[in-house]
C-alpha cells in the first residue's frame, strides 16, 4: 500500500497540479478543473484558456483543492469551495427542485492519475479536503456522488466520487438526484 501526503492547492503547489493535468492531456478534454467555476468550460474555450483561468484563480486564492502526493509527485485531487466559487453543478434542476439552505462548502470533483486508480487516492483526497475545510472554519458540506452498488462503472468516469466513499467519511444521503447520483451532506466542525 502506497502512503500518500495531502497538500492544499496554492501558488506553491500549482506546478505539481499543472504537471498532473498536463500528463492527462488537460483532463476531460482540457477542462483543467474549471467546469464547476463560474467561468465554466465549453466549445468557445480552449484548454489554454481553461489553464490560464485556473492558474489565476489559484494564485488569487479563489480555487480550493486537496492535492494527493505519492512522494514528490501529485497523483490526484479533490476540488472543493463555497457555492459562490463552484456554482455550476450537474443535475442542477433536480438539486434546485427541493433545495434547502445552501451549505458553506461544496465538493465537486475528483481526479486520480491513471497509474494510481484503485489505490485509495480519491478517499485520501476527500479526507484532505475535509481537513482543509475544518481549518477554514468548517460548516455544512455537500456533494453529488454516484451510487455504484451492483453495477460496473469505470473509475475514469467517477469525477464526483462514490456514495460509499462519502459515507465512509461521515456523509449521509439527503435525496436522490437522478437515477444513480445522490445529494450527500455532513457538517465539519471548524478548528478556529
């Protein structure tokens, strides 16, 4: 079993994050993990624009992620932020149909280096994100993972993680958001 370290995405870790994304051709067609930010991604955006916008957000402290390292190499991440930082979510109509009070934090996506999938990187990243959220004051946290029980799903398509992984970290199912996705939530006590 590989041991991992977790670090926050910031200006000092940006080169490691960028190297991981570049090893995977910009991730999901050049997204650079911008799909959930207000700027979003789309046909009018190039991977270079997405990279530039992500780097600007990171250097300005407007992007949050827990980066997972195997030695000196970044091998995965979990993106989190406030709903204002990450307003673009999938299954938004189902989400808004019965939305309650907005949370302080939202976990939107994971990415794991293809050479490290199935080794616990995503779970480590989720744990690291929750620790960073605690250090930032804690609060209500939500996410939109996929229930995979009884069916085969490629890990490369589980960008929201699995319900089982979130439940292992103390999240509870709130309501379904379509056939296989769930709104899950927990409250993280703050360290401040």
